[in-house]
């Protein structure tokens, strides 16, 4: 059985890159759902449960900061792990997204190895 994964990113190209990297990292996908922004991501989470969520930070309508915080606030302990995918970096950024509820982050551009390392703790 595969893992249900939600990818929230306003770039269709980046969503495809994440999907491809997941496959190459050995993640067996169940349902792979795409959302163009945090609002679409929240709608997807209302309709279905996910094992893992990837979220960009800079998006229109509802950015990744708000999305991550809303997921944590509304779903609490039932929230799937959210990995932020971004060009941002540094300890301050990492602390900020973790305080909001993200379980990890993946810095763009990323490799298949870094994708594998990012997802391993959550998809065992």
C-alpha cells in the first residue's frame, strides 16, 4: 500500500519535481494530490487523510506559513507531518516553521537523497 501525499505549491513544475523525486526516493505513492495554494490544500485535507504534506512558503491566497499554522491548529494531533519546501534557510527560519507546526523542511534545489532523508522519519 502506498502513502497518500499532498503537495501544496503554486508552481506546477515544482509539484511535478516533488512527485518525481518522491518516486525516485522509493516512496510508493497511494493518492498523490496537488494543490496550488494553502486554500486548496486545506480543502484537500478536509476531503481526505494524508500520510505526508509538502508545502511551499511563497504562494498566493494562503501562504505556507498560514497553511502550516492552520493545519496544526485545526487538526492538532491528527495533523499529518508537513515538510516545508523552500529556498529559505537558516536556523531562525527553521525554528519559525517548526513553531508553526512543520515537522521538517527541504531546501530548494534538492536532490533525491535529501528528499529521501526528509521523508524517512515519517513514512516508515
